[in-house]
């Protein structure tokens, strides 16, 4: 699999996306809600 496809597959899970970005960008504060669809397909 190409690198982009692996990253896309990983980040397409809303819980992983929210956890990663809340941790990295917002110091763990839940700014991005994992229950909300990101609208990516």
C-alpha cells in the first residue's frame, strides 16, 4: 500500500483523528469531537 493510502485509512477513523489532533494540537483538550462526522469520504 502506498503511504498516502495507509495514512488516509488510519485517519478516516474519527476517533483516531480526534485523539491524534486533540493531543498534538490542543494539549489533550477535546476540541475536535470524535462523534461528529468530518465529511470526508
